[in-house]
C-alpha cells in the first residue's frame, strides 16, 4: 500500500520517512480520521504515529576477573536446569501429565524458532529423572529454517520440563506490530480455532508506554474472550522485576510490562537463566 493511497483512506494523515542510523520508518506527524461508514468497524489503526521503541543490548556478564573468581569458588555449574526448577517448586517425579486431554502451548514471536532435534537432545540430557515427551505435537505457523533462537528454545524446553509428559503445541507468529510482537494477530488466531490447548505461556512483553491505548484495549478484549473459553494464559512480567524509567527532573516512574499488567497472569521471565 503506497502512502498516497493510505492518505486517501485516512484523511488528514501525511506520511514521511524518518531515518536514524540504519533504521527507517514511515510515519504521519498529523492526526487522521476514518470515514463515518467505516469507523464503527475499526478498533484502531496501527503504525501511523508511534516510533519503534529503541532496544538497547544489556550485558549480563561479569567482568572477566570477577567471573574467574566466581568459577574458582563455585566450580563448574550448568545453570538452572529442569531438575533444579522441579526441586525448587517441590515437583516430584510423579508430578507429570497422565490425563490424555491435558495440553499446553507456548507462543513465539520476533522470528524466534526452535528445532525438534535440539529439544530431543535437551530432554536426553536433562529429562532422565522424570517422564517426559521429546517432541512438540503440533506447530501452528511457519518455522524458520535458520539457527534455533535462544528464547524459543528456552520456552519449549522448559515448559515441557516443568509441565512434563503433556501434549505441547508451539504457535509460531510471523510479522510485527509497530516493530513489536503481533499479540493481537496471535489472539485472533486462537479465537478462530475451535480446539486449542488449555494453557498458554508467553515469555515476551512490551513496555506499556511503547503501545497505544487503543491497541492494548483491543488485545485485552481478546484475552477476556480466551478466559471465557476456559483458557489459562501466562505472561512474563519482565527480566527486571518492577521496571522503571527516568523522566524529566531526574525522577523515576514505574514502567509496567504489557500484557502481564492486564488480564493475564504474570510472572518473572526466563527463570532458566538464573540469578
């Protein structure tokens, strides 16, 4: 869709290309309107005003000297393996899925994919102490052919280790919403499927102030529909606890993570990475 056509469809909009470094986006600095005969059918129009959130890489490593000292003190440590999590939460070898219609799923975004072979190897290495499955039963969406992603691999491996021996699906969601996860597209897909797993877990989230209120309210509506169907949806609340941001004047304010801040259950992200 070219800009001239978009401007005709959205009176008042005026599109320009904005460039920063290697990134460029097309946005309208002007407000837009929607024809009256369409307005009642449109919840929001995304990708017009807001600029993509600037993501900064945060180092999680210690200085080389400190890391060496820690290794000398602690010895070799694999990290937070499934057995550690199961022990921490008092999950015994008997606490595995035994009912045939038990089901669970995780959703992937941002071109993150897992590999069945990696999952099988992971379970071979770390699943010997409990009954488990070594393959995902169904993948909804297209899997990329490149290297497996860290986030996707963690999600699949650990949901199938803590929710062991339970039929598991993976929803692989392509595309973006304003450079971020297309949560609404995923939820609409769930709404249009007559049979889906009962429990869904997602380790992705966005700062609330990076999304429009209209978009979040539309997503919230789909979460309520999922709840009405009896689905349980679990979202990560972020890697940083109660996140915050600095505002003018040197003060700080809370920065909640969406969707964990709304109609879903939220918890810490990526517990497998450990403290």
